[in-house]
């Protein structure tokens, strides 16, 4: 069963088409990654699920969470879900924590904001959470303010806060991007462990393919607001079907390429005020063809879903849809 | 100065508005220009002498020939307001200009070089913060005798540490930007780095602060004049008129309201300039 | 033999922290670094936050004065230069920074920034400088239109290209690049790495490339120095160090990088604990608090840098080196 289902979701900021017609489903208990470069729309998608987009943003399509369409809910109902059924971990733990309250109080407060429990019970639970996320000497550190903790430890506290009400969905936006590699490895370990224990569904926003490969079950690749490929990570890294995914993976620096000869796709990410028609990757694409001026549908190709006219499956699906569309 | 004039010659009105910091600042600057003209042209504009006493019309109300009415000594309020702008604008703009002239270089040097230089320059400046303005004004009077200049110096002394601190902190922030270190690496001298990179990027907060302080200076000038430490009667100043008019507010509100309005318009104009510049000085707002 | 462009001896830099009330404490950001940078090489410097790698870079550019120790640049002691000597040195040693937004003056059009060093060093006539700016824009893949733009009108990649153009404008011998691609997306990063490599080849630049990203070092650097808490703990040819790290910290760093290949299995977090504060570094070997193989000796005795026959340098009591003195 899918915890989260996006159906033809588009987000417009004024004239900026930040997300364009994205459909995907995240299954219960899986870690699903949204990958892409900055400006690809991954954070906008996360914010539209949280209901935290600025007022100026217009969201089209449906966002179904546990069978309920979130876009149809009022602000109060959405606020009630946040921190309870859906919670979020941000990139910068220092700004996610209130400097004026102890870490323990912040977790207890999150619990009491959503559950009718006594102070003592909330405290006991907050303490258990701090222990669970690996804060050493948790009972003594319960009363410490955030600035007494290192970046890695702060991120553990943020994760504990996010898990406080056992959410059905945890959205993690680049949770390790601000951390040193040895600390990042510890946080990734923690997230794997928590997932094993609680079977929490996690939507991970990431740009680092290493993190995606080591943590996630499936991944969706976004380019300039369009979802171009979805696949289990094994299949994605073994054999990417979309030329953009291939370009991204190919451009990772390594000793395999001679110095100065990284296969870097030419050009740059398009301006989202007036993106190219059809597939937005087409101006940079080595496989560009005439059909690319139309938006390619996501078609199943083996384990993948790929939106590229250069694959026969997309071609076939495109013809099918055209016939169905013409008949309607 | 010349570069600015040359540039302005080719500018259409809408561009001029943009360069002056948007509609808000342009409106503020427009009002101030009018007020300064009023002050300068007061002898021409004023329908009567500001000092002429008409004993028959003490506290008389507004009429066609005396639209703002008369004050407690039977003087024309309109003419006095026009002349009062001379003392009031002179003191407020002069005080801010003096404080800027001293505070900018001190703040810039202290913020850019930091360390010992910072301490040597800023500690004495901080001492000024501890000096009560009134005591200062009184001690100045004992040297020079009372007058507008005393008010000007007293206000400048209050403002100097404020402006120097604002400049210092924004220069400190800008000096940490990599483009400043980069300029040093590119062989640019300290003086030139300060002039071409630090000052243009750090001046914004000081200019905004200065325009707000200029508005506030009118009120300090009023207080000083009220205590007899500023402009001396019969020289009209807005503060003095406000203080005098307050005594007769019940019988003759016009003697108080019009000087009050004059102060309010000026303060609003200075604040418009401040707010407008605040948004204008964000470099991301620069077009083209 | 003078194959090295820069060499440092016991280079040390302290910072005072905790100003204001209370006693000032000393943070030793760089601690007795001996390093040689060879002409024409790309030397990678890797380390985590607090390792002192950025401070080392600024010391090499003489943007910071060392507390003790010295730097020889092309044989000349940098601390003995007079004003003119420093000015001449600046032309030969240029920085590239991580954040191309804050490294370009937001009020200046890009072409003016690129021209700034030409003016400051008095290179060429006014007309020649104009031409040179156009050449430089082209060399980094920008057009005149980009030159006329202000930084906020450009993308991150374009801004970094402009910053690189300004850095190579005075034809330096040495470029110290501090995390120049860390703020960039993968495809842009690849473009900039290719650009740096091609400029290095074209102009025979010597580059000190400071980064936390081991993949970038693996791709680009001839040699790599690994720093931990202000010290170099290992230094050698990149391929050898990464294939067969001798220092346990280097090994942990390599193991911590999540590999973009799920088939390689999840990497277990190699290191427990946190990086200690450089204000109060551990006694003995600075790494012993996190080291998986530390013995008693490590907690008391600071391991010296030892070199083997191939030029690999390691500061670890337990490293097995071919003990040919170096």
C-alpha cells in the first residue's frame, strides 16, 4: 500500500514552473529518494507535501497521504498533520532547533502538541527518543540547550523530534549535506537502524548519489521540475535508462576519467520561466529527436519508469495515449 | 558629483525615481527639497515679518491674510514657521552631516582594520555615548553662549557614536566577505579596497540610519530650545514654537498645531528617504 | 634541485578565541606543517571541518601571517618580503573560493572584477587590458554578455567561471583553490573541474586544491595531503594513498564516503565519536580518541611524520613503512 501518492502535481511560483506534472507513489516502509540538482523542484515537492509552500505558490494535482487528498484539506487540518503523521528533518539542524529551549523540552513539546499525555509521560518518552538516536548520557543532556551539541548530535536531536509521534511519513531534506563525511556516515547508520526498527516510510531529498545508493530502496530523478526516471536504486545505478540520469552518474568525478575529461553535459539548467517545450532536458540531450518537443510519458522499462522518447517503451506508450486521447 | 550630474542628464523621470531609491525615497527627497527651498526663500515667501508684533491680534485665529493665525505675542505663525525651517533644518541636517563627516571615517577604519586600531578609535567614541546630551549642551554654552550652533554640536555629539558604530559593524561584515580578501590577493591596496569594495557595500545602513536620525534631530532641537539651550528668541525654531504654543493650546490651537505639523512632515520625509534607501541599497535590487 | 614552488617549514597559525569577558584561549588551526608543493602539480588537501585546511590555504597566499614557521615561495622567504615584494608575490599566487557569490563584489559587473588585477598590477596598456578581459572571458567559457552582468544575474557555475577568470588574469604560478566546486551541482561541478584541469595544462599552473571531497581529489590531484586537527597525517601520490592508506584516519575517511553503487553494500560508519575541538586537542596522537587501532603509546607520544622510500609520509606509530630514511 502506498503511504504517499502524487498525481499530476504541478507547482507554479508566479511564472516559474517549479514542478511540472509529477506523479509517483511511495510505499509503506520504503525509503524513497528524490534526486536532482538545485532548482530541480525536489524541495518544492517536499514543501508541497508538508503544506509549507509560500502563499504565492499554486499547486495543481492531488497529493494523497494515507488515502486523503492533502490539497483538499484546510490549513488547520494540515497543521495538525505536521509533526504528527508527517514530520520533517532539515539540512541545517542548528536552525531547526529553538536555541532558547533544552533539546529534551523541544521533543516533549512536540509530543504534547499532538497527543494528550501528561508532562511526566512526555518527558519519559522524549528521554527514550534521545537514547534511541544515540545521544550519549541522555538523562543528563536532556536539559542542555542545542548549542551545547555538535552538528551531528544536533541532527540526531532533530531526528528524535521528527520521530516523536511515530509519523507515517518522514521527509528528510538533505539531512547530512551540512555534516562532515565521518559524521554523515554515523547519521546514515542511524537512519538505517531506525527504519529497520520502526518501518517508518522515508522520503529523502538528496543530491548526493552516494547517500541515495547507501540508504534508499527506490529513487526518482527530477530535472528542471520534471520527473524523468523512477527505479529501484540497484537498477538505477546499474543501468540508468534516462539520458539525464546517465549524464549525472557519468559526471561524478573519479580516477576512471582522465583529468579534464569528465563527461559533463554541455549547457545549463533551463530558465523555469520559459522552459523548453516537451522534455526539458532536450537542449542538452545527446539522444534528442523530433518527438522531444512533446512531454514524454513515464513508461515502464524493465524495473524502471522512464520518460524518454528514445526508449521504445515510451514510444509505444505515447502512441497508446495519443490513440486514447484522440478517442476521448 | 560630476559623474552623477552627467549621468542624471540623460535620465528619464521614471529612471530618476528608480535611482533615487524608488517612489518612497523619491517622495521623501521631493518633500525635503521643497522644505529646504522654503527655508532658503523664507524672506521672499513669508507674507509678514516673523518678528513683527501685532498687539491687537494676540492669539487671533486664522484669516485670509494670516492663514496660520497669530501666536501669544501677536506674531504671524505662518511667517514664523517658514523662518523656523532655517534653524530647524539647519540644525538637524548640519548635526547629521557633522556626525557623518567624523563618524564615517572612524567607523570605516575601525571596522576594516579591526584589532588594536578598532579599540583605539572606538573606545573614546563609546565614551561619548555616556555623555548626557543636556550636560554637554550646557557645558558648551558656558564656552560659547547659547544658540543654534550649540544645539547642532550637541546633537552631532550624540549622533557621532551611533553612526560610527553602525558604519563600523557593517564595514566589519563586508570586510569578511571573500571579495574583499580576493581584492587584496588581486594586488589592490587597502585604501583602494576600502574605497571601491568596502564603502559602497557598507554605506547603506549608515545612510538609512542617518536619514532617520535627521528626523529625530528635530525633536532633540525642540527639547533643547524649550530649555533655552538652542535657538534663542526671537529667532524662530520649530521646537521653540511647539513649546510656546503648547502653553496656549486650549485658547489658540493653531499656534501649536502648525509648527507640530511642520515637524511631522519633515520627520516623515526623512523616514521615507530612509525606508526607500533601505530597499534600494540591497545590491540584488540593482537593475541592468 | 628546485622542483618545488612552495615549501613550508613548521608552519603554525594560532587564533585567539573567546574575546571579551573571560580568558582568551588559543586555537591552533595549523600546527607545524611541513609541506612541499611541486611546480606544475595539483596537490589535493583533504580534511573535515576544523582540520585547518582553509587556514593553510590562506597562509600559502600570505592572506594570513603565520604565528611561527616559514614559507618559501620559489626560494624566497615570504615573511622577509617588503611591500613591493609582497605586491610582486600577489601577482604570482591567486585564490579561488568556494562560494562564487561572496567572492565577487555584488555591485561590480563581472568584467570589472576580472580587470581589477590587471589594473592593480599594471599589466599592459588600457587597450590591452580590455582585450585581455575579453580573452579571459572566452577562456573560461563566458561571453561578453556575461562580462557585462552583475554576479546575481549569473548562475553558480557562471559565477565560478568568472571568479576563475579573475584568478588567472595576472598569469599566476600558484592557484590556491578552496573548495571551488563544493557549492556546485554535479554537472556544473564536472564542467568546472574540466575547466580547471584544462587551464592548469594550458598555463602550467601549480594548484593547491583544498576540498573535503575525496572523489574530486581522486580525479584531479597528483598528490594528496590528509589533514586532521591542524596537522598533516598522511601525504603521498593520490592513487597510492587512496588505494592503500597507511594512516587509520585516511582509511576511515575513505570508508565513510558513501559509494554511489549499492552493490558495494552499506559502508559501516568507520569512526565513532566526534572531531575534538581544536582549542583543546587531545594529547599524544591527536587522532587517538577516535582511532580504532590506538595503543597506549598513542595517548602519550605524538607520532612524528615518517617517510618511506616512495615519498609517502605518514604520522602514525603503527604504520608499517619500508624504513628507508628519507
